[in-house]
C-alpha cells in the first residue's frame, strides 16, 4: 500500500471531514415541508369532510373547546371534524372529550402534518376500536 504524502493526506482528511459534517447536518436537520395550501401558514385547520373539504375551521392554537368553534360555512366544529392540516411548527392534540384537562382518545398531529381522512385512523381506547372520525371536542397545542 502506498503512503500519501502529508499535504495530500491532510487535504483528503479535510475533504472527508467536510463530507462527513455535511452528511451529519443532513441527517439531523428536519426535512423541508411544503405546507398544504388549503390551510394558511402558521395555522391548524380542521375540515368537516375528508380530503380537506366541506366547512373549514382555522385556529392559531387558541381554542380549547371545539363546541365554541364554528365552521366557515356554519355549524359547530364539535364532534364533526373529518380531516386536519397542521401548518405550524407545534404539535397539536385532538381529544374526544372536553374536560379539563381534555381526555379520551387522542390524535397527535405533528408539525407540518395532515390527516386527509379520520375514518382511516383507528384508536383502541379502552379496548374499544373505533375511528377518529367525528369524535373530537378538544384542540390543544403542546
């Protein structure tokens, strides 16, 4: 095996270190997301129907009790949401029951995440399998 002369070895080592640092940054950095345009930036949106259709409710993390929220085309948001878009940098939780604190089956919606159809998301709580469709009464930012 041929030895590299010291200046070449240092250049190779420096290039390898730079490549390794770039790869490490790429592994740690969160992926870039393109927010869904059906919901404004920095907001969480609930939709009456699946696939982000029907009435829309836009929130910035201030509401807790969904019975106080209204769809943009009328009616209470309480127990009637079928899809969600989270275009914020925060996690939100949707809970079945509004009590303080909110309780029951919980769906966590990570930052920049969406669920197009709650009827395809199931929960076993407690020992009773059901879908998340039309059950939420509470929205909490965590």
